């Protein structure tokens, strides 16, 4: 048998030592060869004594438990007299069962602790900034009568998507040139300038069946409203939304 190398800060308790022995010897935790494990465990205890290290009481308790289980495993099993005693014998509790349950529970907690440690190491790489008070930058803009807000625009956009057959454009050999939000903003403003009354219905902006095109137009419209370049008005609930250039007087 090879010499036992001891590193005193490796194991955090008797269950940790047992789990290490089972993994090192590639044993089945559900069918522990108790004699072999007990032998390895006792070698560790003896090595600690030889090094004149203080052995925690829990290690000695586990040693006694292993010896007790080993003794129970060595006891001859009584022969069954009839089928009823045979059935009782077959369902007799395995002396190793409680030890296996403790090892499985400890293994689960150890894995969870390792995962938490990994998360802690990941978190240390991040820098957290204390929340800032941005109330001084907040501007509460009161909507004028009939002026449509974000909720009304979102509902109108949802209705456009529902009425139109919006889908991704079918694949083509030559892809159409992508149009940016800023370009769409210019197109919306140009359309308002070219209209007879300087007004355009919200739904009229969404003529393309291409989903990407529709989303780009809507984002461009929101940006124009945010910059106070365009205003949206809705005379009645769920009615048509009319877009026009922003006017401070309304």
C-alpha cells in the first residue's frame, strides 16, 4: 500500500474526508465497500496521531461509526425459516444507509457552496455604483388636452401591427439598403412639410409590410416626439392619432 500523504488544511470534517476517499478510490457512494473505506479512514487518523496533530472529536466519532457499521456488515445473517421471515430479511435496513444519506446531503451542500464561491469570485470583478439622485434632471411635462402620450402611441402602434400583415421581408438576392432611425426622422418631417395641412395620420406612416421597417419608423417617431419636434393628438379615446409639427401654443 502506498504511503499516505497528509495535508492538514484539506478536509473540513470527517464527511469531507470520507467523500474524498470515495472519490479517490472511485467507489459507488450507494454501495460503499465499508471495510476498504474504514481501513483508509483509520490510516488517516493514525497518520494524524503520528504527526502529533490534534484530532477533532468528530473524526473519532466517525471512526467509531465506521467500525460499528463494519462490524454489523460482518455479522452472519440469519437464515429465513419461512417466506414471511424471508420477506422481512430482504427488507432489512442496510447498516450503510444512514452513512450514505449523510454523504449525499453533504455532497449536495458542498457543491452548492462551490457554486456560491464561484459567484462570489465573479461578483468581485464587478464594480457597483451607489444610486444617484437624478430628481434634479426630471422634467414633468403636462400634456395639453387631446395630446397623445406614450401609452396612446403604443396602443396605436399595436393596432397597426394587428391590422397589417407585418412580417419579415422574403429573402432576396439583393438586400435593400438599411435605413437608420435618423433617416426615418428626416423622412417623417419631410412628409409633414409636404402634406396640405401639415398633418399626417399616425397609421399612414406604416405602409411597408416589412417588420423591421415598421419598427424603425415607430422609433423615429418616438424620437421626434421626445425632441419636441412633432406632437401627437387624439381627440377621442382609441380614435385616430394625428401628427403635426410641435407648437408651444398647441
